[in-house]
C-alpha cells in the first residue's frame, strides 16, 4: 500500500504541471490577470513549492532531458497514446457539462484511435478531419456547476492547485477515471496496477520534456518563480473553465 501511495504521489506531481499547459501540451505564457484567488497559505505554499522544485531537479528534470532526445516518431506516439487515454476522463466531463455532442465526438475519437490508431499511437481521428481535442477534467466541471476555486494551495509532490481542484482530483480515484478502474481499482485480469502507474509517469515525463526550455527560461527570468507559476496556473484554469 505504501508503495502504491508513493508512486501515485510522484507521478501525479508531474501531471499537475499540466495545469500550466494548453490542449497541445504547450505552456500558456500570457500576461492576462488571473481570477482573484486568495493565497491563504502563502508561507506554507512557498516552503512546499521549494520542496517540489528540489524533487524536480533530482528526478523529473534529468529524466525529461533524456526523453526529449528520443526520435520524434517515438515521442509523438507516446503523446498520442496518452492523449487517447485522457479521453476516458474527458468524455464523462463532457457529459457532466451538458456537451453531449462533444461527448459523442470524443467517444468516436477514442474508438477510432484505439483500434485503427493502434491503441492511440497514431491520431487517426485527426487525419479524418475530426475537431481538435480539448481535455476536460472534474475541476472544470465543478467550476461550471458553480463551485468556487477556494484558496490557492501547493500540495507536496502534487504541485499547484486550488481547494476545488484538489477535491475534484479525488474523483479520479473514486470511480471517475475508467482507466484507473480497470487497472487498479478492479481486478479485470487484463491490466495490472503497473499499467496505470506507468502511463501516469509517462504523461508527466512527456509534459516536462515538451516544456523543458519554457520551464527553465521561466525560472531563470522570473524575479519570483513561485508567483509566476501561481499566475500561470490560475490563468490556465480560468481559460479552460
């Protein structure tokens, strides 16, 4: 059990960096003012942020620097496959938000890419002219249902969040993520725990590699790196919601 919790914490940390990412995985570096969200725990948040940065320097940054040197077809295949899996969270949230047409489109995208696209390695749906894919999560759905963001918070290992996004992330482990359900939660005899954890780790590494230079430049050029990351996180969440 302790090993599973440790793996979840480490891999999810890299995934939470995705809150700074656009739908194609690239960082959004805008100067728009984010919505007003109080930093109620700033002193604790800054200490936690420093810890997370140290962890990134020890583990994620070195791995990402190697990964980014892999051939483009390999990296594209990994990205496509991970995006395909993320449909399993996006589709339920399309439904929660009342966008049934998009839910149907994303379901078709998932089925096409999972079969003709060889488990999502090739984004066949894109070549067929289907609309661009936009990720959705339970935090966005909660917001559209009227839940406020609450205070800004930096979670140990997990990274930047708000109280709303922190609560919503637990839905994935309570049945809201079909990929988690068939790999970890239920014994399907077709998948194992390692399949889920490996995909989560790969997603984090893929994101870190895509944004390697952007993150390094942001840290180098920011007077207050903590404040810059907070601003980017809040801007991106506001944009997506």
